[in-house]
């Protein structure tokens, strides 16, 4: 029998850090496996006609989303005693769609919500709301005002 799988939507925001923190604590308690998923949209590429390796605009090259996910997972795991290993998944696509699709293979989906505005308790962000409607497993939504000790 396989251990339960907790799927966590991660986008680098404080809300997603809180979701990952909750998932790690739950996994440490229950023996579940944790899978952190970062879905990202690929931007249209602009390639200037200059010599290879030169950047005429002085911009730093962007890091790949997989590096950002890895760093976030590493930092949050360091906060949790006995935190389990985390499977890191980056995928190109819409976060709502990809998390809902991946929920077929999970026992719990965990997402944070930014909760902007005065009605944040009632209306949550698009990804969290879409996951509640379309996920194929139970969904845990971590609200923006959750106290760190509760996570």
C-alpha cells in the first residue's frame, strides 16, 4: 500500500510558502509524501541579434523556475523539524488546470490564497477557487491571515 500523497501548489508567494509549511507538518505527522508543483507560463522569447553571450541591456538572466522551486522547498523544509523529502515538479501551463489535473494522483491538494481586499475571507483567488471546483481530491486552502503557529 502506498503512502498518501499531499500535492502542494507553489508559486513563490508567502501564501504558497504557508501551504508548503502546512503540508510538510501534516506529512511529518501522518507519514505522507509531499509533492510541490510549480506551474508557470512560458513568455514569448525575444532574441536580440548580438554576439552570443552578450546582453546589451545589462539584465541578469532569469533563473529557471525549477531553481526557484528548489530554493523555496529547501528554505521551508529547514524550518520544519523532521520534514520529509519533497518531490519537486515544474510544469509549463496554467496553475489551476495543472494542479486540478495532478490532483487525480493525490490524496490532498493544498493551496494558499492571497486573499486580497476586504472580502478575502469570502472570495479567494482564482487558482484556489478553481482548484476547489475542479480538483479530484480534497482541497485544503490556507487563508492569508493564518497564524504562523497554526501552520
